[in-house]
């Protein structure tokens, strides 16, 4: 990347690393024409040919979209597209061609970016911007209610966080801004000094302030005016200490519409004022306003731990908050507060929402390989990500492909790259062989049959002949597009979706083994990966998960650990004690008919946190109807081991040891009471389960469950191998 020295007015030289900007056509049009570019998208209904011409029944076709782009002296009208965004991008691309603009050769220089940054800051302090509904206008109004010399002063971090265009420019000048928000502040400060006639820069307080007051008619206009209520609002938030010896706890922020909420957070963190508070990216779903708030470190820490991935030997050196940094994927120094509040596009008042410890731990569980699946089933203490995918009809919860994609997004990796390959099945290969053919021709035909045909980019084939089989390859990349791991299993499936989901499960199984045993030797992990068809690139992979060991207990999911690392088959019988089951009591009539592998079971269950002596009990989780497939590891091993011993109508009460505390806290609602239980008593989990009904699998499914590969496939492979070993000169296929 090119590196340039830029000298700003009133500043020394600032070294920046310019990242090549891959702007979309629409972004380039906006950069050059701004509001003068007018897009109009119209919906077009294409006529559909009726299969019965004699019937006058109107047929509604799919909705398509056409875009009309108006620029000064240029008018563009596109063809129809399935999506509005595709039509708009096409219009912008056509406009660039007509204007003779070539995006590949028109990337801005560092000076161009700095000029754009100055112009953006100038606009953000303008009267025109204050009249808009941008979230940043709420901060401008909130800052006007600050006391003393802080009145009107807006933290520089707020501009870098809430204005996407300004943030993107900072990231283009220094890509490390994406992982360390503090690095955006000197860039913004340097640019703001060029607006000395209109903007006051406070380097010591890390803030910016408009010099001349806004006209009253603009500041108090109805479109932007906030509520005049001075009512104090109490908002529950989560306090995350930087020291791993301290527990995460819940705190209350007392807000008022007559003050500035950044100052309230600063006070709770023990910081002088809100100007020195940094904000992380949003956590959770896209529409969430949940962020981490933390104090900006001293300038001497500017170059320390600028990238979480660069921290190797001792990431806790200095004041780095490992738990908070793991959550947001950005450098967080000192104590942090997780809160859901701020100004939004949808409302002119301050948005706020209470956070609980349960939500914190559910967010934590979601970052584990199988955590998303547990949460999708709302069964943190009962469900496990199954070890194999059998059929969509029996699958419950999020599908493996979705779970893997969510895992990558939560860890800020690129979307997994799925590649489905089609091969004719062995049966189809045999049917193609001529009834009488020489042996030398047979090998040629066989090679043609085994020729692999990859699918298109969407993972679906344009046309697949019947009798084909499929296998899927997966590659996991970092955001920098570094290849971290790839999975190339040899298993073949009759359906594309089965190959994708089973390959996804192999990747998730390896990730679970890694998360469960962070200190496991690399040789053992690599050996386990080879069994799954996984190749790992250790140095790049470990860099992405360097902070995970400091999040909590490394013995996550002990049941899954035993299943994955020892490669035990899900249908093997173990004694109940090996699954941590004790004090088992079964009630009801025993019919002698027990569920078999491949069956779909429906149970009701409850999980209680109990203490020795039965002094206290706390209900953690309960389901009136919960379905899962027997023999796939879809529930915790203790529960499956007990249900195996039940017939329909029977119930069981049994106890197990405690899992890691964040699973318990993610399941229970009263976190304070639960923590009190676990800190002062010897606790265990008490399961109560009833087997409601069992759906037996079809004969073919039972064969697949009992025999791997299925008997039909074994018979074909046996025949092919016998023909090869016999050195036959010719082959006759009778049908």
C-alpha cells in the first residue's frame, strides 16, 4: 500500500497508509454529483404466458425493476432487474461509461481523501445538516446542553462512529482504524484544523465544536427538536472490567434529556467527561444500537495493540480489555460498558433499551461454533449441534450452512465459500457401460464418469441429470481474504443441500473441538482435521482467535468435546455414568419398545438449578414439546442417554454436573439469583424429561442410520471391486 506524508495546517506531518478504494459505480456517481444524481426506480410487471391459452385467467409474473438516473446533461434508463439495487447499480455503471469515467483508474489519492474528509466535516457542522434526520444531529443537539466550556463540544469519536462516509474515508487512509477506533481521532483532528475559521479543535479533550452558534430557527425546528421533558430515565447496562479477576456485572445509567448521555457513561467509567469516550461498532443484529463504550487510552498507547490479530504472546499486556475486545473485534482499553442507547434515524429522541446479564451471556454463547444453533432452538441446556445432517424433514433449528455463516459474521470473517461438485453415481456409471465392452474401454468410461463438474456461484447447478451425486468443498477466509482453512471431504450425497450441510457440520465440528480445547497440541488438531478432510493454515487462523482463551472457561461443552475429539459414533451405547448422569429415577409403565436411531422423538423437559440439600431451586429452561432426531447428537449426551432407556409415556428425573457458568446464565432469567446460588453452594442441574411420542424412520433411513455407507452403496462398490479383481476381459450388464 502506498504511504504518504501529509502536512496539515497547524500540524506536523501525519503518516497515512492509503487503502485502495473499491467503490461501486453508485458510490462514484454520488462522490462526483452528490444530490444532483436522482434515481427513480419503477416496478415492472412482465406478462406471463399461460399454459392454457384458451382460458382468460390473468397470470401475474415476478416483479422486476427498471431504474431511471438523471444527471446534469445525462439521462439513463436501464433494462429490468430482479432487485432494485441491481437496477440502480446498472444505471450508475451505464452513466460512468457514458461519461467516460473508468473506476479502475480513478481511485482517489491520499490528498483527495483528506480533502473529502475536510469537506465532509464542513458539511456536518452546517445548518443544512442539522436540519436532517441523521443520528449525528442528536449528538449535536445533546452537546449543546452540556455545562460550562463543554457546551457544544462533540467528541471526535462520535463523528468517526456515526457518520459512515467519514468513517470510510478514515479507514481508507488507515485500514487499522477498522480494528482500533482510537486511530481515527488523529486523522479527524488533523482534517478539522483546516476548518479553523468555523470549527474549534480541542486535542486535549479529543473533541470538535462549531464556533458560531446555530440560528434558533434551525436549531429548534420541528423536524429536529427533541422532547423538552427533563424526566430522568434509568437504563440497565453491562459493566465489563478489564481485569479477568472481576466478574461482569449489571449497572444502571441515570439519563436525563437535559444532559448528554456520553457524560453519564464517562462518569460511570470514572473518566473526566464524554469527550474521552470511544464507541465500538454495533453488536448483535444489524438494527441494534448496542455498543461498547470505553475510555480513550493515552497518546503513548497509540501504537500499542493496534490490531487484535497482531497480539500474540500476551494480549493482556497493558490495559487491553480482552473480553470486550473479543466481543466487538476492536481494541478496547480499560473497563467498558455495554449499553443499548443512542440517537437513531427513526426517532428524534434518545433511544434506550435495558440490557441484562442473560443477554450478555447469550451474545457470548452465540460466538461459539454451535452457539447459534442452541439459541435458534431456545434450548441452551438441552440442544447440541448434531454431528451429521440426515434430512431436512427431521432437522430442527438453524441449518448447518446458516450456523457456519453466522459464526463467520460474528467473528468478522468473510462469508464461507461453498463449492458444490457434481459426479455421476456409481450406479449411473455402471448403467452407461455397454453391455459388452473390452476391459481397456471400461477404464476410459469410468474416468469420464468420474469427471467432476462444479456448480455455479450460487451453489446450485443449472441442470443436473438424475443419478448424480454431490460433494461440497468449503473455504474460510479472513476479512483480509487470507485463507484460514479449507474442507474437502470425499463423502458423496444424492442431494446438493445434503453435501453442503454435512460439509458445514465438519467445519463446525472441528471448530468446536478447537474452542473446547484451546491448549490442545497443534498435531492433534491437525490429525482430527485430516479425518474430516480439513486443512488448516495455523498462523493465519490463530491470529483471528487470539483473544478467545481470555473470555472464560475453556472446557466448553464437555459432552461435545468427548464426542468430537474421540470420534465416537453417535449411536454407540455408553453407561449413564459416563455421561455424568446420577440419581436417575424413571416413572411410568415400560412397554419394552424403545426409540431407535433415526427416529424423531418428541419430549417435554425442564432443567432446574439445584443445590445440595435441596435448599434452593431455580428453573432455568423448560419446553412442553421438543423434537430431535435420535442418534445424531442433537441433544446433550446425558439427555439422549436417558431417553434411550424410556418408552413412550415414561418420565425420568436425573441430575448432572454443572456446565460452564455462561451456559447456565444464558438460560436463566434471574442472573443475580443464579450467581448467588453458584457462588455460595454446591450446585447441579436437575433434568425432568417425558417421552411423548416417537416417529419411526422409513426403512431406507434406518438402513442409513445402521450402516455407513448404506447397504445399497456397499453392494455396488462390492460389485465394482469384484469386477476389477477378476481381470475380466469383458462386462455384460443384465437389467
